[in-house]
């Protein structure tokens, strides 16, 4: 269409011309963070190209970077803009999360919304920036308008021009998995290390030798900590970052759908927020609530049914290969024709009545809320890798799992069973069964589900993080809420703070969890990085608490070992924030170390306050957290393979009060590989004036409970 | 894997070697049809390539043709076979359809099942052939076996080597539409005519200059009528035919999924049947029940709720552009935010309370079972072409459609309203709402639904006829049965006789229906071809009965006209067999011709017997059918643009009985374009000895009711 041949268009162009005179085409806007330390500049560069830049205490964080989107089969939203409006405002509120790391959260920012109009297409796009004391969020807004109703994104072209060749904590960019080990390197070294970093996974689609994932944590040579991620990923494709390693410019790279499109948009619509958290203190990154603040308040009128959960589960024995999810050893089954009552059981099926009752008894005895049971339902014989459509029905138990009796038994002991819905990535099949599966859960008293998406997405062509599949996760989450069910999504898209709006999203995996300790191991520094990367988006169901770190002691065929001391496994309940915490080891192993297990029993899963006592990504993290509604505090510290001596100051304790500290620490001879179970427990009286010095073994850490002494 | 390095495999190879000795590698098998007129030969050609050939009365129908499948990422199932078993049997039963063209159907064939083993892969495939008096059906069977559990079809390589350059009645092969005009040409002319034949459609994916659809009707130079199609298309991709126009060999070409795969198979599994119907009498093709017979008996224990339906509907006024489906003229709406009560109505919304009540009154007065209402539900403003996901919710009426009152009103008059579920191809969205949509239907008393799939399949990348989408149609059909709902699927995959197994599939479109008379017109010979092509798979909801064939008389902006005389519109109720028949015109037009309308009121929709009195594809068809459970017969005749004089013999009538024939015929001056409404109605006493001569105008036809005179 040629608008010059259209009289209506010509009139509009006249108006636009007038607006251009009013606003100018190279107009620059500037706003600062509430404390004045961050400065955002927004400029229309030559050709009407929108750009922005960000400084922190006068130091460059994001150099002048382009904004815009490349569209399919139409003029892109990248250039030819004039600024036709701007709005600014300040915002300051304090809100109370349903669950979280602190009792309240302050949401305080200065906002600039710039309306950009593309004369040639008569289209308008708004870019909304929010500058917080701890960083920047911005998003594209596409108002409802005659000339922009439906469009397809070919690629989002948001740049983050960095000020140097930063040290980065990165994962290979991938459309289907986030379960890589973090690589720590300079950005200029990404290309050389990509191949080795791209380790095998049940489903994986790496896309570039310089593509990386978010949250991307970086540290500049002059000591700035910078984290790039996104917030409020709804009805949009998940963003990766493509690195121009000559110019150190990162650019958005969205996950494509089955035909390579990167987003189908109907106006009015907004992109997710693109976030840059920045500080000269590493701990500020950990404490940032910027991603949560950029999400909307909860949509649920009633949240009383959403509760943090501490749980045990029939799980580690399958992960380590000691037991099986499947009930038989058949290799090819069809749910609608197999009769499990006539098939030879394999004798290794873990989710059987006897075993589950042992877990229920243990949970009840030690005060756990719930027992997760995986492998309870039929279909596990050929559950992934086959691109099978009808892989599970989510309602039919194996013959040795009595769903009625076990839920009755659990309820009689005040324990819930956590439902497990592995989908094997067959999303249509899951949606087909979703209503009946949730009705089944309601009927038998389940109030939480762990979902799984192992293997390629079925139908093939889709990716775990494309818009269509992201919409699936969202659909499941909201359907679950209708049934008052909490969701812990594994192999789903990485969280972007959506739990503020949908607080029944109490957990996600979306990174390399403890399970990989059984699949070759995690790096010893893994848990000194995750809080700076994966956890920026939301809590992770990391499943810590493995006491018997040498797997071969109970499964000789598995030579993997947990790259952590036992003491550090305790620390993770504090350092890996989650309202959903598992004591992941088999209960027999806890019975061997009930003294250490006491910390897992005692530690809170919901908090009134959180402090970072010391932190350096890749090296160490020490948190202190105050239990929700109580005077007790808990400290956790994790370090890398070097080991170290941690020096902390308990000045966060209430002055004048006395506390008993129970310190669960590595013994002097402890080592994550050579001597992982060497721990010491000691008690000590402390106050807010106490300073502690604590040894951490290589791959070790410590945990402390601080209970007020009356 | 190298089986020679595997001791188990080596043992099996030894056994296979022995079997080769027993059966030979070039073994040939032969079976004949029950009447001996068809002979099938099956031979393993050099290299262990399976082949077959078919003759009819000694004349070649299918010359030696290869069988097999090309697989993805593994050895194909095309060569290297030895015959390791064969089974033969004869079968003869007579079964009673829930609805149909005759009271009972004879299923009579000789069967040969050849087991083929591929030594190199230790895999087994069976090809099952059934030779009927009217043709051949064969399918691939993949038994459950250790070395063949899951596999992906790259392409099915089933050949149909023809004996000459036949005259063919063909449509462009297309993954997304069947709504093309049939081209009549020699096979050698397909390539040259393909481009012109590929007319625009809301969704279309032609794949080859020589690709055509099934059912493909052909006539050889020596007068053999040959029809190629498929039967029992379940959990498989729909087959097209790729023509090698040098050698006149047709080869199967399956519909690909989003990544180009053509089928994900888990053993045990069977392909659909590939069918070749053959006769030297054209009418035998029309009477063939081979496709139905190759489907399984019904799976439903109770079929009492399935009834043929004669209906009128709020439909033609939107198709012709007189009214609209949408309630407003907004161009961009979101179901979850629009409030229709505050939006300006467009004043052209046809599915309003007043109009629907007029149709209910009309249906009740004239004895129709039901009223179809399209455009009753919110979302039609931007219903297709946008690749919109959440396009309809299937349960929310527009403000001027009172679902409670209208269903009450209809019920009070003994009429049903037929539900309409247009999906715009957004299959996930439909499945998400399917349960609630069917519950809604049950609640308000709807017992039948017309579904629609206009536009590209969403998610993009899938095609209307690929395995994943075919499984969707099947899912809807079986879900509907759970709710005792009958289904009439438009823009869905062409039928393959599945209505035998799932008799709630009472209709399909899957071809160019009457609606195209409003979109430029159908060829005047269209309905002399469809019974030989599209209807071989099952009934079509052709929606005949347009009396006001000049659309411009009520919508001056639409210059299309119906390429048929009014008399022929009546004939179509007999010639276009369907248990679901619409009187598709607006009721005002029927009120202008109540004398002719009487035939539509009288004609049956279910039959005890069917005769073909004369037939030549592309030229003319005359059927006589006996009403179910009654002594009345109905005759319909349709001819091409030439016009003709039809001479028929009423010897099918019961000897000795007297009948009153009411003949609805073209007037001598009638012409489908120039004088379409010129008809004459006369009555005549007839018996089984009567011979009738009846003029048919160009693009005309006639209809006769024969009522026994007591």
C-alpha cells in the first residue's frame, strides 16, 4: 500500500509532520533512578532509529544501543520514527508477596514512556522505561491502532552494547534446554568455549556459536556487576542473547516457532520487560527485586491456598538408577491396549505402596509438608525420546500404587502427596487430559503438582521456549489455579518473575539441578553462580540435601558423585531461595545423619527478611534470612572448589537479644570429592555484636540456625 | 548397530536364512476376487522389492507396482525383503449400517496377507490384500517387534502403475484444501493444466505440478472405470498421488508435518487401506461399498442417538454477502477484553433472535429436523487469516442471540438448533474449549455440530491433512460421541469411510460445495463428478437446494450465480448421498416456489436401497433410491452443461405395485445460466414396467418422487 495515494493517509501525514516539528526527530530524553545513581538516555538517532544508554554512578553500563523489532512481510519497527509523545512519572509502593525472601517489597522507580511514530506506515510504538535504584526495565508497547493489528516478529532487535569485554557467567543459548553447566569466561572467549559447553541433553537446539541465555551475569573489569534478563514473559517468545564479540554488543534473539516465526502479536500488546540490574556490590544483584516489581500484582482474589512446601520424595532412587519410574521392563507400550495386571513387573518400581508409606511415615515424623512421588502413573516404559503423542493419561496408577489408600494414609498423618505430571514434552496430550488430571487431584486431595517436559516438544518443530509452548505453560498455571493447585514446572521456560502475578507458580527447574550430580556431576562452584543467574527470575526447585554424595555406595553402576560436602547441602536451603524445598536424598541416608538432618527440619521456607553477608559470583555466597513470623535466623554459605574462610558479622540480629547458633560446618579435612561427609556441629551463644569466622572446605559451605534464647 | 556383532542377532539371521530357503526370494502369490473377475499378483522382485499388480477381466488395471515405505534416519522398508509367511482367507458377511444408501451391505472378499522380513534389519512388515468383486484394498501392517518399535515415515512409496494415459477427474494435490474445481483431462495433460487449476483458497499448499488428490477417478481408453482412494485414515497422514507423467505411474505422497515428517508410527500399527475400485460400468463405482467395508464395524455400543438430519439454516445469507457472521464491524477484537454490549452493532448480523425464530418456524411448518445457525458466537470480527490463537470460545453468544430462549422455542416446536464450531484452524484453542463446548451443547439441547477449519492451521507449520491434525479431527469425533453429538466436519480431511466405525460422523465438506456458487461458481458438470470422486469416501454436506440462483437479485454486489437449474437443485438430494441434507436457500426463496419445495420436504435422507440408472462421470448421473422403511422411491438426475435426454427404466419398482410419480423437471427453455428457474412439475402413474424419457436442460436435471398408490 502506498499511503501517498490515500487521501486519509495524506491527512495523517500532515499531522505527523506537525508533530515532528513539535518534538524533533533527534530529541533526547534523560531520566535518573530515584537515588540518582543510574541515568538513562533515550535518543532517536539518525534515520529515526530509537536508541538508549545507561550509566551507573557515571560509569557506562549500556552504551548507546538500538531498539526495535524486525517484522515479517511488512515494514519493520526499527527506523523511520519520530517521537510524538512522552510521559514521565515516579512510582513508589511497597507490596506484600504471598511468599518470598522478605515480608514486603518496595517498588520504586522513575518512568519514561516514549511514543514513537513511523510516518511511512502510520504506526505507533511506545517504549516504556523504568529506572530503579538497582537497574533498568523497558518494554515495547504496541497500542491498538488501525495500521497495526496483527503482525509477526521476524526478530526482536534490542541491543545491549556493553562497555567492555566483561567476565561472564553464561550458558549456551538453546531453544530447548537450560541444563548446561555455567561457563565463566570473558565474553571474547565465548566462541572458543561454546562447543565444549554444549553438553548433551534429551532435547537441545543450540543456535549460534555466540548465543547465550539469560539471566546473563557479568562483571566488568572496573567492578560493576551487571545482569541482563527479562520480566513478565507472557504470550511472547523467550529471549536469548546473541553476542557480537567484536563490538561486545548483545542483541535479543527470540525462540522461533515451527515455521521460524518469533512471535504472533495482536495489538494492543506489550513485549516482556528487558532488564538490566547493575551495582558495584555483588550482593545487590542477589537482593534485587526488579524482575518481580516489573510483573503485575497477583490476579488471584484468593491466595490462601498457596503455601510454601518442604517435602521429601520417591525420586533420588530413580535419578541415581537404583529404582525405576516404570513398573515393567517392556520397551514399547500403548496406554490403550496394555494391561499392567498381566505384565511381568520389573521389581524395581519405586513408587510402590510400601515405599511410599515409608516416605509418608518419615515426612510425618519429621514435620515435612509433603511427599513427592514420581513414577506412580502408567506409561513410563517408553516415556521420552520417542516423540510419542499419547504418552501418559495422568490419572491411572500402576497396580502397586493405591492412590486412594495412600492419600488416605498421608492425610491421616497430616501429609500431602505431591502429584507428578511428566508430559515428555507432548503438550497437546497434556492439555487434553488437564481437566481430568486436575479433577483427579482435587478428588484425592493433592494440592501441588510437579510438571515435566523431558524430551523434544511434541508436535515436533516447536521448542520449549517458543511463544506457543510458553502459552501452554501459562495455560497450565492458570488452569491449576482454578483448581487451587500449586505448580512446580520442570523443563519449562525459565521464570521471569511471573510468580508475583501467579503465585501458585511455586517452583521451576529451568537450570541444571541436583539431578545432574547423578548424571556426571555439577561443577563445585555451581551453587555460587545460580543465585546470580537462574534465580534472578524466580525460585528454583534445586532439590538439595543429598547426604550420601557417593552414589556408587548404593548403585555401583553409577560412578557420579555429588560435587559438594554434606555441610554445604544444608547451606543450600538458605542460599538457593525457594518456597518449595525438597530434602532430596533417600530417607535411609537421613536416618544415618539425624544430627545434620536437624537443620533441614528446622530451616524455614518462607522469610521476613534476607541479607547478603558476602558474595562474589563463582566464588562464594553467604546469606542470612529471618524466618517468616519468627525471631529465628538462618545462615547459609557456599563456596567454590577452592575452599575459603568466611568472615561474617551478625549485626543484622536484633540488638540486645541473645541467640543460640547451631553451626553445621565442614570438618577441617572435608573436601567435596575426597571427604564430603566430614562435618561438625557446634553450638555457640551469639548477639548482634558477634563476628564469626568459619572454614569452608573446597566445594563446601556451612549452615547456621540462630534461635533466640529467652 | 551392526547385527553381525550381536550374538542374538546372528542366531536370528540363521533362522531367517532358513526361512529364505523355505519361501524363496522371488515367490509370487495370486488371488482372485470372489467372482473371479479380478486377479491380484504379489511378487518379490529382484532385490527383495515387494510388488503387486491387478487385472480386471484379464485387462490390466494396475501394472507391476512397487510397495514400501521410506523411513527417516534408518533403513527403509522398501527392499531386502524375503517372504516369510503368507495367510489367505475368504470373508463374506452382511452388515447393517446405522445410516446409509442401503439397508444392508455385503462385505465379501478374498484375502492374502504376506509377511515380509528384512534380514538386514531383522524387521517384519505385513501387506494385507483384500480382493473384492469391485476392487482391491491393501494396507501395510507393522507388527510389534523388537527391532521396529517407533519409526518415522519419510515417504510412503506405494505405486499404482497405470495401463495407459487415462482420462482423469482430478484436483490439484494440496496439503490444506480440497476446494478446487475438478479438472477433466488426460493424465498427460495434468502438468499443463495444474497452474490454472490451482485457484486461490484461504489456506492452500499445493506441492507439485503433477500432484493430485484422491479419490482420483479415471477412465481408460478401453472403458475401464478406475478409482484410487484410501480407507480408514486413522493416526496417519492423508495420502495424495504424485504422477510420473512419462510412465503413468502414480505414487503415494503423504502430507508432511511441521518438520516435514510424514508419520510417527509406534508398532503395532497399520497404514490406512489403499483402494482401487474398478469396473467396466461407471455405476458400479458409485455403488461400491469397498471403502466402507475396509473400515471396522462401529465402536459405539449405543448408536440410537445417531439420526439422519434434514435442516435449514442461517447460512446462505452470509455466504452470499447479504448478512454477516459478525455482530460488529470492528476489525481487531480480543475475546477476553471486548464488551459487545458497548460496541456498535453492524445491523447486518444474521444470527439474531428474530431471524432464527423465522427459521425455526419455517422448519417446524415444513417438517425439518433442525436449523443450523452460524455466527451465533462472539469472535467473528477477525475470525480467519490472522493466525489468531484464541479466536472463539464456543460458548458465548452475541448479545442478540438468546441461546436459552431460542433452544426453548425450537424444542417447543420439535426442532433442534445445529451448533456451529468454526475453529479458524486454531486446533489447540478448539481442544482447550471442547469439553465446555460439548457440555454447553448438552445443556441446551444441541445434538449435532458443524465444525469448520477455515484458514491455515494454527500452530503454523501443520497442515489440514497431516497426522497430527488428522488426530485432532478424530479426537473431536470421539469426544463428541461421548456427549452423544453428531459431527459435520468442514475443511477437515476428506472422509475415508470412517463413518462405519464412528457413525456420528454424519457429514463432511472436504470438496467444493454449494458455497462456491457464491464465490464465482461451480462448473456445471461439478455434480456429475463428485459422486465418483469425493463421495467415494463418505457423504458430503453439499448444501443443495438453492432456488434463487441469481445472487445479485438480493445482493447486487455479488455477481456470482448458481451453475444449476432449479430442478437440478432438487435432484441433488438424491444424487449427492448424505444422511445430512440442508435446504440451503433462504426461506423467503422457498416460499416463492412451494410447489418445487415439496420435493425437498418429501425426499428421504436415509435409504433401504440404491440403484444407479445411468451414469458417466462428467456427463450425467441418475440414481433411484428407496426410502428407509417405506415403499417410496426417489429419483434424481444431474447432467453437464450440454443437457441431454435421460431414458430410464423403472424396473426396480416392486412388480405389480402402482406408484404416483411426481416429476420435477427443467422446462424446455431452461438453462443453468440463462433460464435457471424454468421448471415444470407433472404427475404420472407408473409401475415397474414404465420407461421414462426426460429432458434435462444444460446444467439441469430432474427429481422424481414415486409414492405407492394404494
